[in-house]
C-alpha cells in the first residue's frame, strides 16, 4: 500500500536552494533514511514532508487512512502540560483517547483507594472505560503503550513538561510518536539523548515494525540494521541508494571511481578543445558553432568533487610517568538532588553513583564509559576533571597531564566573538605532526566552517555548530588526556569520520562517553561499565561485543540462573571479550563495591587463601598475551623454512630469529600460565 508520494519538492535556503526536484514515494513497511552533511537541508526536508514547513514548489501526498507521526529534532511542547497530556495529545486517534482516559481514571482510582474510599463517579467512569477497552480490544495496544513508556524510563505521567531536562523531553516526544496509531513515522535524530541500551531497543523496534519509517540519523549501526533505502541529499539533489548503509558505502565507492574516471576523460578532451578555441576558429559554419557550444557546456559543467578525506594529527604533547590515579572515589546523591548529567532526581534517600572506584591510567589507553542514563557517566568525568568534588577518595594528577574536556553543553565566555577569532584565541597557526602547518582559517574549512560563517558571531550559530567549533578549539589546544562527553551529537557522518581518524591515531589517554556504538567500537578498546549499585566493572573488548554478552546473559537468566563470577568468553573472529569482575576478600567493603581496580592498588593480590581471579588490567594483559602467543607461533614455521635456505646469510639470520622467537614464546607461555591459574 502506498503511504507517501512526493513530487518535485523544492525549498530555497538563505542563499541558495536547499533541495530541488525531490520526487520519491514510500510503501507500507519501507524503512529509509536521509543522510548528508550538516547544512544540506535534511531536517528541513523532513519538516516539509511532515507539513510543518511549506515547500516553495511541489507537493506531498499522504495516504489519508495511514496517518503520520513526526519527531522533530527539537520538540515543541507546552510547559504546563503533563507528560500524559503531551503523549496522548493526538485527538485524531479514538484508541489513544480511550487509553488516555483509562490511564487517567486508573491513577484517580489508585489515589482514591489510598485515601480510603473510591467515589461513585470515579468507579462508574472506570467501569465504562473498562467496557470500552473490552469492546475495542485495546488491552494489547495499551500493554504496548506501557511497554514503550517503561523502556524509555517514563513512569510519572503527572510531571510537567517544563520541569523536564532536554533529554527527557526528547524521550517523551519519541514516546508520543511511537504510541500513536499511525502507519508513517518521520523521525529527526531519534537516537539523540538515548543511552546505548535504549537505542538498541529502538533499533529492534523499528526494524520489526510494519510501520513505514523515514528518518534522519548519523548512527551508522542504526542505519545498517533498520534501513532498506538510503537517500543522500547533496548539491541540492536527493539520490536513492537501495540497500542499507553498508551497501550505500559500496555503491558510493564505485560511483566515485566512475565519476573520477569520467572527469579525467573530459579533461583530456578539453585540453585539445581549449587549444582549438584559443586559435579563434571561425564560428560561421554549423559544425563549428555546434562544436563551440559543446565545448562551453563541458567547460561550465558541474564538476565532480571527491570527499576531501581530511586527516590530521597535531604535534603531540608529552605525557609523564604518572598520568592520573583515582583512589577509592565515591559519590552519592540525596533524594531530590539533581544529578549533574541528567537533571533527574535520585530515587532513593542516598543513591550511590560511584562506590570506592580506583584506577591508575597508563599511556595510550582508550576507554569508553558505558551505562544507562542516570548511571553517573558525566558525574565520573566531572570528578576526574575537578569540576565536581567526590564525597570521599583522592585524585592524583601527573604534573605533565593536560586535560581537554568536551562537555555535552559547552560554555562560551564571549558569544560576540566571530568563529575565526574564537579559534585564533587558541592558536593562529596549528602545527601538524608531519611538520606542516595549517592556519586557523584552513583548519576551520576542513571541519565544514567555510566562507562567511567564519566571520559570523558565535551567538548566531546553531547549537550543533557551536558544539563543533568548541571541539575544533579543544583539539588544536593539544591536550594529552582527552575526555569527551557525547561528542557525536549534532555531527554529520563526515565530521565523525574525521574525529574517529584523529582519535584512532591519538597518542595520549582517552576517556569517552557516547551513545554511538559505531564510534565507540572504532576508538575505544576497553570499557568502564557503571553498574546500578555504584560499582564499576571492566570489559576488555568493544561496545558491540559487550552488548552481545549482556544480551546473552539476559537470555540465560530467563532460562536458568547464572553462576557467579566472570561472564563466558565471547569469540568474534580473532577478538575475544571478557567481563572482568574480580572478587574481594572478606571484610574489604571498599573492594567489594568496586570490582575494577588496577594491579598496584588491588588488595586481591594479598589474599592467596582463595583461587585468584584476574584484576581488570591483568585480564587485559591475558587477552593481549593470547594474541601475542598466536602471532609468535605462526612465525615459527616460516623461520624454520628460512633456516633451510641455500643462502647461508639468510639461513643464519632465520636461525637467530627462530631462537629469539622461541625465547619470547617461552616467557609468554609462563606468564599466560601464571595468569590462567
């Protein structure tokens, strides 16, 4: 069944068309995404399709019986409305009206029963709505609504919208579009402000639903799992690539190669044609006129521009022997106290966010922080950087350690500065690691701040643009310990690729909080997992591997109780992932509450009475040893063959190498056996 038909849609921006001639359709069950660089008009196109904005040309035709639900990037709401009012605001759906009234009368019944007696009027309304729910067979639908609200963490429906944090407002808006009885979902950045677990749930929900979905998102795993069509908005045109995001990348690579080859052939032809034109040919003949016209069309054609593929590595700042040590860090929030990162009240009288957490950082570590919303991820970062004091414990920072802290909502001291002047405050010339230098203006160009926008005041930028310029300044300041709190919000995929490449080659220490699994998988090889009780566990492996381990544990818990101790090894090709949860000796309350400790501060080593379990860093070393042993063993047969070479010099070198590899292998075996006990 056809759900959506768009014909010749056009919209003019401030200086030029955002999109022109957009024509496509969607049928029931289609899942598509619009991708493109920031500023190309993706959100504008989605809002135009939703009817929030009017097109300059063209038409949008919806199937009247289908209905449409639209999630804006920045949802509009009435501050005085309750969450229930906002979610069930759709007056076009009799089902939702009935469910809304039923939920409201249930709340009244619950309140009245605590007061003693239920008024007759309330009881009558409850009976009537129960009958209506029966007639409409709405119980399954109501259960789905409750399930969606529960997953999104929406429990108190009486709270005012004006009291909620930005992240909670987005969740309520998402809940509204998901519970509506419509066949078309238009979603603008639906994963923003969601934690990784909720994104994983939403991904599966959208993949399995029979509703038609058109969305704008930069989450590449999300695109891969949900979409069967990708629309790229570039150069004011919308182009369809059938398949998911991985298929899109393959097709783009082939397309780029073809276009580059075509461009080379045209330039080759034009070299001869320009010479002919320079000789001033007589244009009286029909053939000569046609040739000149064809040449001018080729010269004035829209030229192919390959992605710049900007890569940079600023000149590194040296780290000292001591980088950063955390000793028994604890933090709790009293009931009613707003947590720094979520602006949500703690649920208990004394809610622990961190409990006796100790860790010693080493050079080159790249650690992702995993936890549900409200688990204390940003709190941990604020304590490390000194912007929030712990309740107990100490932090020892190395003399040469220089933090670079990217916060979710960066603060600018002077919004009257231009973008270029703001960057120049940090550095007018940026030295690269390869010896080259870039001016502040050139550096901004590579991050999408081209032309007039460099001379615009910070106050005129959008929220996403301010975050991007803050990140640029942070990187050129050249810190040796980067701390990034949700750096990928409001960035397009192109900018994220640049940032990922930088972080993968970054020589300093790195701590990241991000809901983007693709980003986390590329740049972090270890996780701090913040548990519900305030403890911190370690996981050696990628974020996606941890999610698989956690899902496997959930499946096993449904069928049987899991034995205590570390989770089973999970193989992913040549990579293995192990959840590190070392035990604590009796009486050591601090250690019991914080299973993640570095070896030099771990009391477990002094307790030989029980079988030893590995500390977090020992587990990491154990994983690296397995890989190293496999590598060394694979070299031995090659060296054995080399020892039989007819060239004596080569054979002698192969023999020496063989002895060295054997010696290293024996040491590795010994250490592996020591850790495996």
